[in-house]
């Protein structure tokens, strides 16, 4: 994909936007982009630099994403609504073409990595609650205040907020920004203009100050880890990736959402609205609490993935009301006129609370309370699902259990701390 129209190859120390941003290391990638940790020499802050593939369709998608991210930033001047903030944007010309670049606030690991670090055992319920609150604050903002549907909510697209800001505390975080390509002059053949020279001088001075302070501490980084226990702080996170998001009144795609998080009305092509994000939210909450996806449909003999998906939903949530089952443009492919599936005839019903107890060893109380929170959000009738605002009022979010606090402490620490130390190598 590193060819004409594709990704822009970045090396550590590469500079962007006239020398303002300097690439530190790769944070992640998606279908359309690579994302790098960069040092902003102007604000002396770390940022995430999302560099889009250059072909016209990717540039178009990036422009749309920037439009949404700009509205999100404008509507939330205090940056407190649990959605990633766009800080800047620019174009970068490289050997593969012209790439639109988004400068985003730098966040930590995704919830998917958090689940992995926890060895797919599920997080302690108090952590799940804190994370759910953040996601709901984000969704409420997007839906009610802005009219935006995310359409791709899932653990991968929700990032933790780092507990230590390495830019504000480079000594404790143990990380000094890289200002040039390690193997030589990053700007060979390029003449820096006055502003660029000034930025670079300023950044060099800042790094020198950090080294001096480190030396004055005997050259060792004392206490590179956060002192605060994660028990005492909120596990906050933010919604990211607006590459597929849309204005509710200007929808363009029929087939939205990642398979496992896809709402039934999307499978059936019955039309959709904000409540598709609520469905994905419930799937995400279940996965955080159990370590396993709620629905993992697979095609089989004589039936496809969609029909399996509908069957799995009904096995967990009960029979789909006939009116809803036969109401979509694709209903005839899967349902007969009675509202029964055409090819998958025998369903094994197991209600959510039973599953939580039997398979995931929840206590009866935990299982009942958690299902009471989730089941209304997983209503087959989209208009009956509670809104994010209504979910925020649910008593389950305010239960505060104090027992069992230690259970997931190690994994959480590893992830958040690892991230703020900037030491985890994200690969590829
Ligand atoms: P795509 O639209 O190509 O999927 P994303 O916006 O989802 O791109 O970003 C791809 C990956 O980059 C994410 O899964 C995450 O690992 C990382 N990433 C994205 N934004 C940030 C950020 N603001 N801070 C830290 N990492 C990020
Ligand atoms: Mg993504």
C-alpha cells in the first residue's frame, strides 16, 4: 500500500507542516491512513498525526472527516465531551502524492488492546461502568448536540486517555522528543525558512532543558511511573475515527458498521438513525465486561453470515417481532411471511443474564443488573432503544461496588502506563 495513491511512508524524525511536527513513532493504522506520534515544536506537545492515503477517494473521505471533526471541536471548546479533538490540518506532498493530514490530540491505547492485555477475561465492572459513562457522554454529544451518527463504534475506535502527559512531564515520563532523523540530517537538500529555523531552535532548547534537569537529578529518571493508583482515578476514554461518520440528515451508505457491532435494521436494510450507535455501544459494553464479542456471526451450510447474525440475535434476545422482521428491503431474503428465518429453523434461546452467569461466572446480582442495563438498548425496534442521554440516567452506571477492586489492576496499569511512557511498540 506504500505506492502511488497509497500510504505515505514516514520515518522517525521526518518533519511535517514546514518543520512544525516531527514524527516520533507509529501509533497505529487503518484502511485509509497511518497514524504517528509526533512532537509539535510550536506548542511543545505530543500529538497524533493521521496521514491519509493520497488517492482522490481517500482525500475526499479525509475532507469529510475533517468537516465532522471541526464541528466536533467547535461545539466543545473545553474538550470535555469524550470525543477526540482535531487540533490542526494540512497537506503533505510525498513521493506517493498529496496526503491530507489531521493533527489530533494524542490519546492512549484502544479498548481492544485493553481487553487483550486483560487476556480476554473481561474488566472489573466498576471499570466497565466508567468507560460506559465516557462513551455515552461522547454519543450524547454527537447525537443530540451535533446530529452526527458515528456508524463504526467498537472497542478499537475508543481510546483511553493517558494518565501522564509526557509533554507536560517529560522527566517523569522518561521520554525526550526526537527532533531529527537518527541516521542523519532530516532536511538534506531542503532549506529551512526563518520560521522553521526558529521552531527548531526553540525545540532544541526545550530538549536541552529536559536533559539538564535530568542531569541535575543524577542522570536517572526518578519514578518514571505514575504514583496514583488507577483505583483512585476515573478510567476515561474518547471516541475516535470519524472516517465513516455521517450527519443523520445526509446519510450516504446503506451498509454501515463493523459486522459484529451491526444493528439488525442495518442487516435488513430498514433504514437507520442514531440508535445504531446505541446497539454498537451495548455490544461494546458486553465485550468489555466479558472479554468476548456479543455476536460473532459466520456463514454456514446453506445460510450466510447475515442470516446467522439474525439467528444469534434472536437466540440471545428473543424472537424478532414479525413487523420488524419483514419490514426491511432485505427481509425477504431471510424471513418467511410469518417472520421465521428461512434456513435456520431451530434456535437455542439463552437469555443474556443466564449466559452471564453460566458462561462468564457473573454473580446472579451482577448478571441481572447488567442485563437490565443492556437489554433495552438491544431492542429490535430502533425507536424503542433509550438514547445516550437516557442511558446516562440508568442506575447501573451509578452502582459503586467496592469489592473485587484489585482484579484487573495489573492489566490496566500496564496499558495506560505503557502508553504514557511511550514505550509500547504498536507494530506494522
Ligand atoms: P482509520 O480511519 O484509518 O481506521 P483511525 O482514526 O481509526 O484510522 O486510527 C487508526 C489507529 O491509529 C487507531 O486504531 C489508533 O490505534 C491510532 N490512533 C488514532 N487516533 C489516535 C490518537 N488521537 N491518539 C493515539 N492513537 C491514535
Ligand atoms: Mg479505525
